[in-house]
C-alpha cells in the first residue's frame, strides 16, 4: 500500500492535463455487490425457465429423460456465461459501466486515459475468474485492490484499466468564461439534447478545460487540441453542414461547451 494514490492525472501530448479521482476499494465492493444481486436475479429467472422446460421434457416419451437432464446440467454453463458476459456486454454498451458502477457513479477507463477498448473489456472480465478466488469470495481481487498503487484488481492490471469515480461538474457561468457570441447549435435543440445525453461528465470537463485554458497552450498545440476534441464531438452528435460551415475547430468546441452547460446555467 506504499505510494498509494487516489487520483489519476492524464496529460496529453498537446499539454492538456486533467485529473480523475480513482474509485476506492469500498466503493468498488458496493458496486460489485449490486452487480451480483442483478446477476443472481438473472440466473434465478433462467433457472425457473429451465426447470419449467425440464418438467415439460420429462413427460415426453423416449427422449424426455435426456432432455430433462440436459436442461438441468446446462445451468452450470449458463451461470459462467451470464457472470462473464454480463460485465463484458454492459461495459461495452455503457462505456465502462455496469448497473452497480452506474449506481455508484464509477466507470472503467484505460489507465492512460485513452478510450476503453473491447479487448481490454474482455481481458478484465475473463480474469474475474482468478479475482474471485478462493471460492467466489473475491479475495485475490480484493487484496490486489488494496495493495496496488491505483486500486487495480488482477483483471485491471492485465487489461491496463482503472476504475474512476465520476464527479459532478460545477456548472460554470458560461457567458463569463467564453465570449461565444451566437451559438448556431442552439437552433437545433434536439441535437443539443443528443449531445448532452451522449457526453459523459469527464468528456464535458475536458472540453471545458480546453476552452478555459486555451491561452496556456502554444499556437501549434492549441490547434492540435481543438482539432482532436472537435473531431470527437462531431462523431458524438453530427450537426448539419449548413450551421457548421465556416466554424474553426476551436469555435466548434466552444459551441459544444455552450450547448453542454447553457441549459443548467440559464
């Protein structure tokens, strides 16, 4: 536990840095408990369905006994599949979150601050079998979280991932921070709503930091930073060309920031 850190600091090659609070072992344990309850509920429903099918199969002549035994024996495989693919599926669809992590406001990210990859999600969830030892008590995983510098279980170390805590962003006075003028995105409120829905608090924070600290960057780095952020948000919510034509990357990002925060500020 020597050298334990509670914050991940990411610094991009362009000179932009941001910090993310790491999830504590206790919060991760609570999230895991919630996920185990969800998994138990799913398995309970499947078990009831299989029992019903086995009951029906047992009444069939000749093959009835074989089908009933197969339905009962398949529960072991199904338990492994649900336990494994529950985490994989949700972390992929919800960008690093499961039901428990979402309720606890936790998220899995790449340890370098890069986007989380499908390969990493698969590795960290497959290693869960090792983390759960001995006897499903998660002792190895729990000890790894306690003694690793950044609270990583064995699966996180193998996959190069971290679990961070999402923090609410204090809503800034946008008009005081950036002299944005007219935001052309405001003419399409449904696309602004989609932008807010698909943007995580950490992504909003990066965009806001880039805008408010733009004068700290060298001209070349400033162009690179806003180019990368603008390209990312163009994929998140695509605004029509007629309202984006002529916008520089920096102005595009400033429009995004205004759209993300204006609703709460007005």
